[in-house]
């Protein structure tokens, strides 16, 4: 974990905050287990942010590949606007 660059640490924190990014994806990209990600988050975050993140992540099915109710891809709401040619299309 000590050989991670500042940019890698920022990206891991960003991925850990994302609801749909699994701990498995973080491990595949950076080689950190779930426990190591938790340690990194605790070390890098303010105590209040750490508590908020832990509360948010605990029990969240989307953070664990085996608990997901879909196999691959991401969820996309039918109400989400499409983006094409760098412009948001109207409904």
C-alpha cells in the first residue's frame, strides 16, 4: 500500500465512494483487498467523513460482486438523459 501514488490514492477513494464500484474492481485495478481499502479510507479521511462512508458502505449489495442482482454493466435509469455528440439530448 505504501507504493501507491497520490493520484492512485485519490482514485481509490473516488472508487470507494461510488456505489456501483465493487471492492473486487478496486482489488483488480490496484491490488488492495477490501480490508486494505478500509484501512486506506480511515487513514486518508477525516473522522466524520470516515463514519459517513462506513455507514453508507456497510450492507450495500452493490459494493460486493457476489451480492449484486446483476452480472455486469451498470444500472441506467430510464429517466437518465442520453449524451450524444458532447451535447445532452432532449427527451
